[in-house]
């Protein structure tokens, strides 16, 4: 049951991105259906590309494992995309986060609370199809290095 709700939310995210002008596809092989680590959604506009891990909750905090975030960043780097975590809570809109902006627990996992999403997440409606925020990208890469999500060599390649 929870998986069908997750599938429905992923399809909803795909539709919202499509409405925003992105070319978008859902990766139905994500979530353990394959040995490859794939994001839930890929979206792009010809110049900016996103690899997106989508999570939804009724209102309880959303947790992502350190491995999920590492796999997302690894895929995004190899694909030439920006990694994003898209979180949606019931009766709220989609909010997006770069993995470096997520709260990291003492156990190395990541958490998004509803209050945090509303206060500091980027609403999907504000996700630009023509990103020019290079300073933010550099900061994100540096934070990812600091958190141990990227090696210095990987960061150098990205920048």
C-alpha cells in the first residue's frame, strides 16, 4: 500500500515538473527493482538537469539513508545533473533540497521535517528551468566534500 502511494506521488511530481516546462521521466526501476542505484525522477530543460529522489509523508519526518544520498550524488555527477531531494507532506506542496542542505543525523542518515521543508525548502514552483545560480552550486559541492559525500577529486571534476 505504501509503495502504491509512493508511486502515485512520484507520478504527481513528474506531472508538476512537466507543467513547469521540464522534459521529465520517472525511473520505475528505482526503489530496489534493479541492482543499479537510480534516482526516482530525471528532469531537464536542455541546459539544466536534475536527478531527483522523491519522498512523501503524511506529516512524519522523512528519513533517507546515507547510502541513498551517496547513490543520488554519484548518479547525478556521472549523468551531469544536479542532485535534488523532493519532499512532499500531505496537504502541502513539493519542496526541493540539495542533499548538502539536509539535516544529517548522528547515524549518518538524513532527515526532512515538515516544518523545515516549509521554512527552508525550495517550492517546486520556484525551481527554475534556466538555472544561473553557480555560486550555490559551488557551495553545494564544497559542503558535500565537507560532509564526506564527495572526494576532493570528484568535486574538482564537478567544478
